[in-house]
């Protein structure tokens, strides 16, 4: 009986080690990763912008269906296509880039449907405040890159957030909406 308990414990330890060994690390590909936002402008048009500088990594264990993602975006790299609007977006009215030059998403609750990631839940830290955020995958895939000769995983993720959760209240009194649509396009290369 004692020998079979020892064998069972050894098998459990070996299995735990194998599951850990399946976790792969992927580096964010900055040429295929962007966070964009869309917010209505008095119901007449939609203001859009994106953040051009970002860095981060993804840890993914496909067998255990677990993972962790950390992506930091540079608020000073906001790009709406209009320099004057970019300057206002970076001001204390909105992203306050002089005081908070970056914002970060950390997600560690991955939901899968088969081999496909369907959502990632975690926290968004913006303007010095942290609040929950769940990004829903509109598509997700892993593939062997013919150019990089390595595996690449990525997808398009979306969420609609209430910007006032992070203290971004500019324009609310004038009728600007508090809801902002986020689209995060991400690809990461296996290291």
C-alpha cells in the first residue's frame, strides 16, 4: 500500500511538471498589435484613435487552457490622424499623458472554446486607477509563420467600457458619451 501511494504521488508530481512545461511565452509583435478606441461625437460621427507604441507578452498553456497577458501602451503615442486632437487626447482632460505616460492591461482568466480563446478577463490600469476588463475574442488563431519560422498566436478582442470608471469624465456634462468601444488587435510570437 505504501509503495502504491509513493508511486501515485510521484505520478502526480510528474504530471504537474509536464503541465507546467507546456506553458509557452510569446512576445507581442508591435507591428501587428494595436489598441484602438471609438467614441461617438454628439451622435454625428465617431472619433477614433489608436496607440502606436506598445510592449508586452503572453503566456499560454493550450493543454491546461490557461494563460496570462500583459500589454503596456504608451499614451504619448496616441494617433487619431489629427495632431491637434492628439494633443488634446494627451492632455489632463483625457489620458493625462504627462502624469500617466502608460496604461496597462493584465489578463489572467482565459476562456476557451476547444483550442480557441474566446475571452480574456483581467484588469485595466488607466489614469492611476485599476478596474476589471473582459476582452471578448472576435477571432483567434495560432499558426506557423512562414516568414518568422515560429508559431504566432493572436486575435481581435473587443469590449465596451465606461470611461468614468477610470476618472475620465471630460465632456460628460456636454453630452459626450461615457461608453467607449475598444478593439485590441494582437499577435504574439513564440519565444
